[in-house]
C-alpha cells in the first residue's frame, strides 16, 4: 500500500509539472514533449499495476474471510496464515512492479538528460511562479476574450460606417459636378443655337413698324371740319413729313425709307414687295407651299421614271424581283426629302 501511494504521488507530481508547463512556462519542444509523455505513460502503467495488485490482495482477503467462516477455528488460523502469505506475495509483486516502473523512468531520464534538465528547469520555474503573485486565471482570460472580440467588431463597424459615409459624399459630389456640366451645356446650346441674330433683326424691324403705327394713331386728331379741309391738312402734313425726311439723314430710326431719284410708282412697288417679303399673307404662303409640293411631285415622278428605266435595263428576269424594293427605296428617299423640306426646324437642322 505504501508503494502504491508513492507511485500515485509521483503520478500527481508529474501531472502538476505538466500543468505548470502548460500554464506558466514556455511549451517544451518536440523531444521534451515526447519524454514527458513517455514518463507519464510509465508512471500510469506502474499505478495500474499497483491497483491490480491491491485488487488481487483484497480478493484474497475476502476469500480468506469466507473460508474462515466456513471451517473450524483451526482451519480459520491456517486460512488466515495463507491469506497473510497471499497479501505478502501481492505486496511483493506490487513492489517489483513499482521498482520496474522506477527503473524504466530512470532509464528514460538517463537516455534523454536534456529533457530531464528542461523538466527540472520547468519545475523550478513552477516553484518561482508559485512564490510570485498569482497570475490571471484561465477563466478570466476566457471571459476577456469574447469582450475583446466584441470591441474589435464594434470598431470595425464604425470604420465601415465612416467609409460608407465618405462614399455617399463622393457620389453626391459627382452628381453635383454632372448637374453643373449639364447646365453649362444647356446654356451653351441656348446661347449658340437658339439665340440667332437674324431672328432678333426680324423682330426689330417688326417692332419699328408697330411703333410707327402706334405713333400715327396717337397723333391723329378728330374734328368737325369738312373732308376738303382734312385732305388739305393731310397734304400739308405729308409735305412737312417729306421736308423733314429730306432734311433728316437716311439712317434715321423712324424716317421713311425713300430712295433718291425714284418715281412714286416704283417706290410703292418696291415697298409692297418688301412688305410682301417681310409680312407675307396666308394666301401667298399657301401659293408657295403649293408650288413646293408640285415641284416635289415632279421630282418624285422623274426619279420613279429613272428608276424604272434603270430596272428595265437589267433584263426581264430581275425586274419582277427588284421592282418592289426599288419602289420602296424611292418612296423612302422622297419621304425623307419631304420631311427635311417641310417639317425640320432650322435650329435642329443646324445642330
């Protein structure tokens, strides 16, 4: 029993040394780990042998007790002696097993002195650590680990949120830049394409005519005099206007555009032609449209005749198959010409 207790104590010390290696010291290398595991296995085998011997001794004692209860007092004494002998034999077997295990441990330690030295150094480190203040336990480390991971995750989320905000700001800046570019392009189109000088010149001429009519209506006087007197007054006013026009320069704003050395009829015809060009009537516009349509129809008929003549020159075999395609192409070209001549705006065509 003492031998088995010694083996168990050695086993506990070996476990304690291993725990000190795992907790406080640096982990040994591969050779030291193999030596420690071999020592641990040898001690475990010795402890198992001692436990087996103790179990055998207990079984023998139980058998002796049963024999002593079954036989007479003399046989009881003999059985007790036999049981004692069996116990002594079991103890001897356990002692031999312990000696064998101790010898095996010593041989292993003798074969690998470096590992034993490292084990001794580890034991010394464990003793020094025992004297030192108690380190942080594994439970505290395990509790601290998930908290650190949570903090790291929180920091990462903040960083990702900041990155998303920066990305949104960048997108907003790009959108603002695109809006500015579009506005600049629209302004350029308005200034270059839509603001044409000839349009404003035409409007200026029309405005001058309207202003002249307004001045005439504003300066008109109504009286009860006879028609002859009114005609005389009108003739006098016309003579005064002619004298003023002759005295005023030709580049005046509201002066009548009378050319020198021109007869009255020629001047009236010229003025009527200018007014017809500037302020054409709807009838005149319809006549121009009819003339353009007739000219387009003549051009279309001429193109169709030329196409038919060209197709007929290819031979009788190709006329039937290509006539429809040619007619479609000619109609498409004529339709496009009609569209460009009538429906296309000047600004769009210039663009």
